[in-house]
C-alpha cells in the first residue's frame, strides 16, 4: 500500500504549523521538504505487506500509573511564566474579536 | 417538487471517564475547583514533562467497549492531533487515530413505544483522548482577554463514534438514553451533561430519492447540544433546513464542504460556525513519548467478568421472570440499576410483579420526583414496601386508603403500621362492621327499595354511608356484608 503521492505544500504546512515563511523562502523549504520525503519514501521500494507496523521497542512493557491523586503545582508556579494573568487564569488575546458576535 | 428525504445521523459522544486523576498525570479531575489549581508540568505542556497512562482510564474504556460489543485492540497506541488553540497547551492533543482501543461494536435500540425498537446502531470506534482546557470569553463582547483554565486539560475522555445508522432525532435520543444507562450502570462515567461529562455532536444530512437517482445533501456537524432533547430537536430542525436549502440551491455532498453549525436551544435553530478542516490537516502521527499498550485476552476476560447485567438484559429478566409488560420493564430500567434492584427485592417477596411495578411507577416515582429524591435515599426501604403491599394483598389495608398510607410512610419515613396508626386507620372486627351495616340498612329503606328494583348502583350510596359512620370501614368488605344482609325478594 503505497503512500499517496500528493505533493507536500511548504506554504500550507507552514500555515498549519504557524511558522512564518517569507515568500523568498518558500521554494527553498519546498525542495528541502520534498527531498526529506523522498528519503523516507525509499522504504516503499520494499514489499512490506506481510510486516506488522512497528510502533516502538517497548512492547509488553505497558508502563502505567495507578489512578491515585498526586499533589498538583502551586498556582503561582503554574502561572509564573504567563505573559498575562489575573492571578487565577492565563489571559490570552480575545479568541472572538469585537466584530464577530 | 416532492422528494422522499431520509435523515442520516451519526453521533460522536465524548464521555468523561470516572477517574480520580487525569489521563497522563496525577492531577485531580474533580469538577468546580478554582482555576488552574489542578495542574502540573504534564497537563500544562511544560517542555520535558512526560505522560504516563492512567491504568483505570484504559480499563474503563475497555469495559465500555465490551458493553458495546466492540473488538478490543490488542496493541493500541497514541497519536498526536496537532492544532493551535489557546486551551491546548502542547499544541497537540494526545488521542488515538489508526489503532483505537475499541472498534466495530453495536448497540440495539430499545423503545417499546416505537417502530425503531430492535434496530441496530453500529459503533465505528471508541478511542481514548485527553480533554482540552476551558476558555472563558469576555461575555460583554468588548474584546477583553479570554481566560484559560487548565484544570480540565488532560481529563480522560472516551470518544464513541457511531456509523451513520440513525434515521431520526427520536432515534438519536433513544440511542443516547440507552448509552447513558449502560455507562451509568458500568460506573464508567457520571454522565452529567451540565458539567460536561457527556458531550454529543451530531453529523446530519439527508438522502434524497429524486428522479435522477439518490442524492445526498452536504454533511453538517451540530455542536452545543446540551441535552438529549436538544439533540432530538436540532436534528429535526437541521433536516428541515437542509431540505429547504437543497430546494433552493440543489447543492449535494460532493459540491459543498462539511459545515459546523451550533445549536441555539432558546431560538430553536442552528447557526453556521465554520467550514470543517480536512482531518489530514491535524497531521496525526504516533506520539513518541508514549509506548504501545498491549491488552491480552486474559485482561479482557477479567474486565468482562466485572460487567454484570446490562440494561437490555435487565429488561428481559423483568419481562420473563417478573412477567412485566415491555413498557413497564422499560420504565423501571430507565430509572437505573438501583431502582431495578429495589423492584426485584420487593417483587421477589410480594410475588406479584405487576402490583409492585404499578406502585413503583405511579406512587413511588411520583413522590421521588416531586421531592427530588434519589431511590438510594428513599424514605421507605424495600422491606417496609413489601410489608405495605402485603397489607394490601391480605386486605389488612383497604385499597381506598392505601395511597394515603403510602404518602404518610414516605413523608414520615415510617412503617405501614405506624402510618396507619397515625392516620387513625384500624381494622374493624366483623361484629363492628355488621353493626354499622345494620344501622345503615335500617336508616335507608328507600335505597334498599331502589336496589331491590334492580338499581344495583345504589349500593354505592349505602357503602358511602357506612364509611361516613366510621372511616375505617373497608368499602369492599362493606359491600360484601351489605349484600349478605339485604332482604331477599
Ligand atoms: Zn497534571
């Protein structure tokens, strides 16, 4: 099952990742992304139909925790690095602007 | 133009699992705490913090999956769903994409009063994920800052996704009622919609049988559904709106993208919120901070063993063992497990399921609803209720006074004897009854004449008169006695 050959768009990807990309940089990043994908894509030359997908080496380890409460952080510490707070909540620029009611 | 429109509905239900702590850290999940007091480096997404799975959340997810007849994924893993929003501190949500813990289940609709009963709704998947934080927007709409509280961030959710198998708002409501009963019975969630423990989104469109063949309208995802009743209303509204829209522009599912619309319960309509992003835009990929979780057949069997009778089975038992009609069984089971337990305890002793069911439905439920009391806190326990019904069965308590006695028992939390005593109800001995009947017969020769002429209804007058002489007279016993004493032709 081959990966779809849909071309990656540097512009679209940068927008999704909220990374500002000057127009002059777009062709550069575009070609870098393509060569990265080509490199990874080499695996498709192999016949892997009978191979189970691999998600990690720690199979059977099942590290889990017991559902027991631990002490949370002091709120002052939680909020310490926030650009803006009211002492209880993080404050962020309005998600809905004035116009869009 | 007239076309036959069929409503196609699929549901996405987010269930907050009943754990003490979050999915990947030890912060409490209790509702209503002061903002940002239940947070730590893991759930606020501090760099370097590592998530560790909560064993109970996984177990509750598997339990739900088994109750919904799902296959359990032996090697489940975690994916990052990437998007930017202020209440998502890491910039991604830990979720499950291609190997959800539960897949391919089903739930049969049960509604004795509807043709939908017995229809099967397929469950596509149920996966675990962490909740986002809570944003509070400036209510004055003056452009003030949005407040973010991360207490909810990282709370375990099970997202249950159905196939588009539902065909009306009513069916969706029936499905949700049954699902909620199951979740409550399994103690998987408190299912409190007001506190957001149960959130429902509905995907709705129409299949239209036209002269040019079958067509479908664009899919709309409805959000802001805060009660099962809203789900029902929103689906019915949306079906009507889509039909009108289709008559106007004829746009089909291939010509317009999926929309998200919000339900406004007070106005009774849906409002366009946004055009849905393509799911590939979330750029899911396996979370490298978490490993595969392996679930063995033995794990599954031990969880399965903890599941006792589910609501569907309890209805069957009420019908077969206690001989209740389907309607009664449904009403009782819809009250939850404790209520059914109460019924079974009483009915096992009273040996008349229908009598017990009638009293539970008509009087007990009415009283509990009126006083907003839960069956757990019922002022009359099962033994007292048995005693009460036995008094009726053996004529120690006349059915004409039974409701008063029951009310007294409920309001004062007392036994049937105490209630009868405080209402001044005593059983007359047969001598006393005979004397009262004799007096009434002596004083009312004209009524006797009517009865003898064939107006048998007039006997009710005599019974009434015995009762006004002594309110403890049992009408049925008085009738019997009067009939015995009436002069023969
Ligand atoms: Zn935490």
